[in-house]
C-alpha cells in the first residue's frame, strides 16, 4: 500500500483496478462447480472495479485507509450471523451491541495513537497526514448522495472513522471557546489551503449561505493547523455521520414497512431472508452510529461550530458552506427522531440555540435563502428545544432544552434574543414554509404552531407579540395566510372524510365487498389509502390552526384586526362551515371508523371553533357577518350551544359568552334586514362591481379606471398583487379614495334613512 493516493489529474489517478473474482475450489463436484462458475460470471459482470484515486482505493490501497477500515461491515452476512437476530430480547441486543462497540472503541484508540504519532513527529509527516485527510474528503464527495456509487466512495463506517479521527485531533480546542479566535473563516475561501474541499466552482462546488465569491481572499493566520483541523472535521461530518444517519433512518422505516407487510400476509419476519438481511444491516449500523464517545464528540463539535458562526460578521457568515448549518440541524434532530434522545444528555446546546434564533431573526431572514433549510432550522426549535409536555414527541432530557445559566428555565423563555425576535421570526417562517411542498409545509406549520402557543403562554414574549400587532400590514398578511391555510385544510378534510366513510362501509359489508370485481376493489383500496394519507397529514395542522386562532384572539388588539372588513367575512364563513359539518344535518357523514387514526377528534374541534365564537360574541361586526353568511341558520348556532353545554366543551365565561350569541345574532339579523331594505334600490354606481353590495368605502383603481369597495380590493391584494379587472400590477399605495362618490353615497343614504324614519312616524 501507498501512503497517499495518486495526485488529482495524474495519469495514475484514472487507472482502473478490477479485483479478480474468487478462485474456483479445485475439488468442487460437477454441480457445485457449475453454480460457482455462474457466480463468478455474475461477480465479474457486476464488479465495476475502482479508480486508483477513489474512495475504495483510499481504504484498500493506502496505509491509513487500511487502518481506518473500522466498524462493523454493513452488508456482510457472516458478520450479521454474529449479531442478535429478530427473536432476541432488547436486553440481549443491547448486551451484544455494547460488546461490539467496546471492541470498536479499542480499535479506534489504537488507530488514533498512530495518527497522533504521525502528526506530532514533524512538519513533513503532519503535512502528509493532512493531505491524506484532504484526499479522503475529496474522493468521497459523493458520500452524501442518497444512493452513493460503491465503486467511487468508501464505506460509511470508514467515513465515520475518518470523522472520529479528525474530531479527536480537534479535542484540545473543542471545548475551549477562548480558542475560537484561532478559527479563521478565510480558510473556506482559500483553495491553496483547503485543497479543493470547499470548492466554489465546478461540479463539486460547495454551496454557500450567501452569494459565492470566487475572487482571491487574503488568508495567512499565524496558526494554520487549528483552522485546517476544524474545517476538515466540519466537512467530515457532512460526509460521515450525516449521510450515515439518514441511511439508518431509511433502513428503520423499510424494516417497519417490511415487518408490517409480512405480518399482514401471516408470515414470520424472522423467517424471511430479506428481512433478516435488512435487520443485520440495522444492527451493524447501531454499533457504528451509537458509540457514545463518537456521539459525544460530534455533539460537542456541533456546539463549537455554532459558537464559531455566532461570532462571525454577517459578511463572513455568507462565505460559510450552507451544509454547516444543515448538518448541525440534522445531527441534533436525528437522536430524538429515532427515539434515542437520551444520547443528547450531558452536553451544551446554548450556542446551537442562539444560532438558530439568530438565523431565523428578521435581520438574518434574507441570508438563509434556502426555504427548506429555514424550515429545518425551525424544526430544531420544536424537536430539540420545546419541552416534551408541549408535544407528543419522545421524551427529551431536561438538560437539552433548559438554560443552566437561568435556573433551569427553558432557552425558549429565558434567552433575551429569543424574547425580542422569536415570535415575529416564527410568524415570518410560517409563511415561508409554503415553498417546501404540500405535505412538508403542513408538518412544519404544525410545529411552528406549537412553538407559538408555548411563547404565547409566556409573559416574557408578550411584548414581542405586542410589537407584531403594531405592524398592522405585516400581521394582516400573516392572518390572511393563516385563514387561507385553515380554509384549505377544512375543505380538504371535510371532503375526504365522507369518502373514507363510504368506502369503509362498503368494506364492512362482507358480501357486498366480495361481490365487487377485483379491479374495482383495488381501485377503492387505493383511493382509501390516498384519502387517509391526505386527512392524516392535514388534520394535525388543521387542529393547531384552529387552536392558534383561539389563543391569538384572546388579545384585544389582535381581535380588532380579525374584525376588519377584509378579514371578518372569511373568518365567519370558515367557522360556520365547520359548524355545519360537525353539528349540522350532514354530521353523520364524518363518522369514520377509528377517527383517532386520522387525528380526527370532532368534540375537540367543535370546542375549538366555539371558543372562537365566544371570543367574538360581543363584537357587532362579527355578529353582522354571521347573519350575512350563507352558512348561518339560527338552529345551527342553537345546536352548537347545546352540544357545548352537554359535553362540557366550554365552561365558565366562555360558555356564558357563547350562550348569549343566538340572541345577539337575532338582533343583528333584524338590523341587517333593515339595511338591506335601505340599499334595495341603490344606484348601480354605489354597488361594488364584484360583490354587488353597497360600498362602505369606495376607492379608485388607477390601473383599470374602476371603483370598488376598499375591503374588497384589500382582500384581493392579500392573495394576488394585480388589478382584478385587467391583471396589471397593483398595490394598496396606488389606490385612491373616491371622495366625490363617497360624498354622494353619504348624502343618498342620509336621505333614505330620513325617509325611513318619517315612514315609521
């Protein structure tokens, strides 16, 4: 073996190595010999070989590569046989895997002794070692792919071992934040120093947080070794534990699906060869990924990365590789996601929390332009820093989300920067995750809703929420998005639940189901699965948005914004639409089998909706819009009041307010009828051309020379920044009051009211 791989672009680097197939046993009988020949042919055809400068060459043909081939081979069936199988108890699994990990730690210790000795033996030896690590990262750049080409990259366990060695070399400065000053950001912009690991051009360019600067950067620190170690270790995480943990998560999911399908077919998973092979990979991965010393050093390094980025200027932050942030998020989210949150205990996360808050803040909102990454940063707040009692997640150790500098209060409540910026940041993020995809945005928004509820209940964040309402235009945009989301979710759920019920009823009628042609049954089963997925994805967010509308409107300033002309009709129609489905004549259509499976809890939903009604019961604008709605009937509101009382969905002041609503709406109905009579013969120029209703505040649109009601165009522009009559670009600041028309309307209305008063006399 050589110490280094052939140099890049050298003739030797592109030479191919094709290992010979296994030799034929000399004494094999005729039939086994034919089988072995067949296997040799298959191996020869499937064996691509590898280049002399590649991941496989690194671990097979270099000295340190051979040393780094640590860990349990993932796909070796002989190794699988030594690992606990499907029938083993959890204790037996842990005992066996623990023994394997201890052996792995011992190997890693000896390997590091060699690496450390070479690094300390002189400048020339150190340079060779660091060049080997640089080459290792360069030839394995595609290790982060979902399905990396095994003929081009090293094994995941080798990449993990490389990460372990680099983290061990970082040990002397990893926990000493005073030495952060030695970490110079210019390294990632200096090709001479990073050797192409952080390239800014070409197919292997590493995306930056900001605009990529391909110009030369002055980089000449006194200590070049410490920054080199730090940045190579950061890159090693991206090519080591990050893709390995993602692969492990997919293996877990595949195992779960395979076990479910086998049991559905009355097969024993432990007897299935494919299941046993996949389980063997999972057991091997557990040994490699959950070794405590490796996990500890990885988490400590993540906190160091966060501390380093926090002290950079905004300009310096833009030069950092985007994956630095992404990797920290992925790593700290990984352990709670696979129900191993206890591995997070005993480490510091303050810098990670502060970095997350900083990157989400309005000041830095334009810096991280990748919406998926911004959504992931928000997920970290929920998955790692939101106390477990606030959600249904696997229990987290209190040390993870508690600030030791503030008497154990959570970071979310005690951090001063969070108190100032987090509430508006989350409202902004709620809108931004729209760009992450239909199903993903619902998951992100459900988490953001839980975070907002937690902050809302904290007095430390109330001043931030107050500042949000001071910016009326910004909050209305958020509220409009929330209404759009809620209406869309309600419509989807209320449409799909009756369809699910119909298919379930057909399946429950055994004779009727059996009489259907196979093709029709398969079509219905496919449709049922599709509808169930949609409803299961939509309902968690649907429930949380209704709850958010409830707790936000306990604030008087926010409630006033929701009764503006451009908001109130939509809020009322949505609430009444839900009521018609839950307590109206068609409520039976929603009674699906096992509703909890879909997160459908109709009583809780009814309680959330009626809570909102109770908050607005005394508001005249709300009452007026209720009786104008096509969904409203006096009987509907009375039924809802009755249900809330019978099932104790509301209590105390809330129930008292809701019980007043039917009487208040009756009075409002009389007032609206009286106004309708006044407006019955209004001139056409007084009517909104889109809604054909009497305008309250007519405004002029210069883009189409049209007049319509201010509330109509305001609502339209919240969703579409164009003139509704000709699609030309239009903003609210372009709109002009129709002063002359409004004066004529006022004069006409005064005359009508005076005439009505005289008639009554």
